[in-house]
């Protein structure tokens, strides 16, 4: 079975970069550009992992993660935060986010983290 990922980021360039990375590894890739879209997608699909940007317009990644985990506590979410956002990171982990990665990230390291979480 091919692994499935949902990439949530308001920046098109970041979505594209991550989409290409995971498609090369034969993942089924879904994308969303803000928290509202991510929540709507989760009603249709059940990805093995969600990569969630923190800073997005309309609904940020923390709020979206909290909402998603309320209804789907088994979902694995990795949040991409800015450097030094300790307060946000704590809230995210308290809500059940599995891992926080600081932007800008090394994509090979991100890929490694995702593989570890999905195969764990
Ligand atoms: Mg952003």
C-alpha cells in the first residue's frame, strides 16, 4: 500500500517542494493551503501523516492541528514552526502533535523524520 501524506502550507513554493520530494518516494500526496482546507480534506482522506505549517492566514497550523486531533486523535501531525516559537511548540505537543520541525528545514532531515514516524 502506498503511503499517503497531506502537506499544509500557505506558500506554494513550499507545497511544491515537498510534493515533489514525496512523489519521488512514491507517496500519494495531498495538499492544502490553510487550516480550513486541511480540516475539510481530513473529512475525505486519512493520510498516514500530515505536515502542517504553523504560520498561515485564515487558520494557523496550531488551531488546525488542535481541531483535527479533537476528531481524529490517531492522526500523525508534524508541525513546521519558526525558530524560537517555544510557546507554540509546547501547545502543539500538548494537543498531540507528534513532532515540531523548525523552518527553514533540511528536506532530507524532514524526509527522515516522516519515514521514522510512519514506519514506527
Ligand atoms: Mg506559512
